[in-house]
C-alpha cells in the first residue's frame, strides 16, 4: 500500500479533529513518524489499524446513526465519491426487505468476484455496532447475472434496532393532514416529476416544463433512463427501493431533447452556446433525487435536482440560476463552483504568463550560455574545455604528443609597415589578416595556438591526433601564401610579404593561467619552428627534415645548403617547399569575401596631403611652413659631422677611426634606414599620428619558447 492513502487519512484527522487528537492516535498506534511518503510503500494492514484507533479515540462511527442507516445511505456515499474519482464505476447497495430481526441486502456491480470482499467488509463493519446488533450472521442466498450486472443477495440476521426506531418515528408523524395546493409543490421543486403506476408523466416541475413540456402525458421511459440504482425501471422495482437515491439521464442530448420536447427558444437550448462544452463531454441531462410514494394520488413524486458540472453546462442546457430551487444549496453550489473555476483559470493564466517569462529568460540565458561557450571554445579546444568543466585540474588535462607539425609565420618588415600607420590601421590590418588565417584553419582542420603581434602559430596533430598532420600544415602554408598575396600595405599600396617555417616533432600541450587561460605548446621543437621561420625568405615556405619526411611525393621540395644554416636550426637539414602537384590555388573570390571594402578601411593620409595640411596650418598661424620629410633628410645628410678631438684635419683623422668595425657599419646603416623610413615633421606632431615608442625586448620569450617581437610593445 502506498503512503498516499495513509497521508490523506492523517491530514483528514488533523484538519477535522485537531493536532491533539492525531497525537493521541499516533501514541496509541506507537508510530514514530508524522508524515507518510506518497510514493513509499507500507503494510496493507496499516490503514485498518489507523481506522480502528481513530474510531476508538475520536468516536468515529459511519455514515449513519445505526447499522441499518449505514446501508440506507451507502449509495449516497458513492455518489459523493464520484466527484473525486470521476471514472469510478460505483456499485449499488439497497435493502430489498427488512424487519426487526434483520434485512435482505442486494449488492449489484458490473465487476465479478467481489461478493466475498463485500461479505467480509460487512462483518468487519458490524463490529463497530456490536452493542446495538448483538451478533451478525450473513449468508449469500442467491447470485445471478442480469445483462452485464452481477446481482448478489445477502441475508443478514441481527437485532435491527434502527428499523424499530424508523417505525416509531413514522407513527409519530401520522398527524392531521395540512391542506397544500399541488401548484405550490411543483413550484417549490422545479425539477420534480409526478408519474403513475404505468410510468405516465402527470405533472412536471416549472424548470422541466421550460425544456420538455411535451413529456406530460407520455411514458417516462421514453425520455429518461435509470442510471442508479442498477435495477429495472419498473413501478414494482422502484416501490421496493424507496430508500435509495435515484439518478435519471435523458435518452437524447439536451439540444435534441429541447427540439423534440417542444422547449421554448427563449429559455431553452441555443446552438450558439455549443462552444461552451468540449466535444467529449456528456451532453445529456442528468437529474438526481428521492422517490416518494403519495397514496392520495397513487403516484410517485420524484424530487430531483439537476447534476451540472458548472455554470456553462447550466446555460448550455437552456437553464438559468433562477430556475434552481431556493430552499437548498443548488444555487450556492453552482455559483461557488463557477467562482472556483474562474479563480483557477486566473491562476492558470498567471502561471502561464510566469511560465512564458521564465521561458523567455531561459532563452536569453541559453543565448548567453552559448556565447560564453563559443568564447571558451575559441580560447580552448572543446575537449579540453569539457574536461576542465568536469572538474579536472590544469595538470590533469596536460598531455604529451609524440609527433605533431607546427607552422610559424611572420610578416616581412612589419615594424616598418606599422611605423607608417595609425594604431587603428594596424589593428585593422592584423584583423583582416587573422580573419583570413582563422578561416583557413577551419578549412584545413588545424588548430590555432596563439598570435604574437604579426606572428601566427598553428599546429596539426594536437589536440586532436592525426596521422596526416604534416600534410595539413603544408596545405595551410600554401593557402596562407595565396591569401597574403592579395593583401596590400595600407600606407604605400605595396604587396605584403610573409615568411613561413614548419617543423615536426614531439611537444607537450596544456592549459596555463586562471585569469585568461590559454592552451599552449611547450618544448624545444616550438622554438625550433620559430627558427625555421626566422631563417626563411620572403614568400617562401621553410620546412625541416622531419616535416619533409612526413610528406608524400606529391609535395615538391628544394634542399637548402646555405652556410651555417644547419647550426641555426638545431642541426636539421632544411628545405624550401615549392609546390604540390595537382593543387588548386585558393579562389580570389573567397579571399575578397573575407576582406573589408575600401569604405570600411581606416583612411591613411598620403605624404602630399600631410605636406599641404602642414602648410595651411603654418600660414594660419603666421609661422614658417614645416619642412617636408625629404628636405629634412637631405638637410641632415648635408650637415658635416663634428670632427673628433683626436682626429688630424690634414691626414683625415686617426687610423683607428678610419678602420671602423663591421658592427658599427651595421649600426649606422640601421640608423640611416630608420631615419629614412620614419619621416618626422619639423613642426608640432599631431596626437592622432604620433608613433609610440618601440621597445625591443631582447631575450624575453612568450609562453612556449617563442621570441617576442618588437611589435608586441606597439600593440
């Protein structure tokens, strides 16, 4: 037995008799718990023990004052339970005969095999009335099947004190009759029906006359059928079941009943109200009440009231509130049900509104979560991010790879290019380049590790292992060369050139940092990849010996034998990757689709425009016009250098001064190149075109062993 029934009984005792009574019952049963879990299972006899204890403590008896009244009102109890258990097929109990020594009880049900259960329950109930009935003897006298109903007849022998009290009260009610007009009676009970022994209807109540006035003078069975009790609809049978509650249902649906019964259109059924009821709702008219035999009229008066679910059913039937009787609670019950349904609908509407709000918030949350996940997936590989989300530490996700292929790229003279651009133009240039490279990474199934200024590091075979990692990287290198050939220097319009270096070897990969975690590569081979890139040449792909061995014959290479090159790249032989047989170049349309238009690019002031702007500014302020960068450079070159203190003017200086070292010459050339590449206005430098200082970080390395370029300081 589930705890649902036990918990219902506990709540009933608490609400009806108070917490004190329940504690007394709990103590009597020696229960250790107050609440019973709805889905928990308990012994079958637990409910019986609780019921017996409750009857002893509270004094709960049954539905009647005595044993006889229990069976008289048993059908009414089932009718009440039908409101809670709407699909219940209730049995029918009624007293076929009774006297002072007992009664004959008939039990009718559509289920078979329950007569033993009923017999045992009656014996158990009789123990609660032991003082009244003294002793009960019950036997099954007869059992038969009428259509689909099983009829069981029990003979019960006991002291029927309730029947004795009933006869005594009936004798006391025999007083002088009071005159009463029949019309008043039928107005008081608007749903009553008076019919004679052949079931011919004599008079109808005022409400039924509005719906089916033609029923008067016709047989009652032509219009209604008997639903309860489960007996035949005959005069003799009804006369023997006067102590039962009767329920009648119309033979036809209420709309057809009104049409055939001659009901008025003003107060009867309206087809416009069809939408008030669902299609699967029973649309017949049900009335329930008591049958009373009136000897003076030799007729039976059926005092009934309609069985309506709510106000919609009442209106749909062609009835109104004022058609219900005023002396009982029919109107109050109908209005209270309607009010309850309205409150439930309002609560349901509010709940739906809240549910919609919750759903909208959930959609927004899902969108934010998706954006967050997309950002995480861009920062970290998906499988690594999933492992970290499961609670693994950085060290647990760290993994070594026996062989991967890495690619390192760099823009030739990127420092010089940036010196001619504004900061926003540098950002736009790098963004265009990296957007193209990121697209190519997805196309070639390689992973972008990081970017440092103009340097771009990618890897294949990590974090997802692959046997063709070298092929993927080399294909990526060819695509990068195709893409960079379409890009121009925003300052001069010249082509941008790039160096690429590729190397294969073992590495260790892991996540470092908490604030901005990054997936990085570690090991000597990471630094060697950068060496292959730095020792490459513009627009050439420089690969290592290990990378070349992993390629197929489809890739054509050219070995490099430059003096001292092998020592610079870790002792490996190196090659230039020239072409791949059968390879198709990256379509220009794809590259152009990823590039911004001229209107979207930041504007760059040409030297002539700068000179004109400076002259206008000088004229407006009555100052000398700023000299052009070329003139200033020539002026600097024409200025003679100051002679050294130890130099001899006649001999052209000291001998040591004439023999300058190679390092000094290189430094002088570099300074001249920087002076020539970075023109400076003689006037006041505008803030928008000011060039930030460039710090060359000599021996610092980024995570993974990569050398940090000077451009890092600019960005």
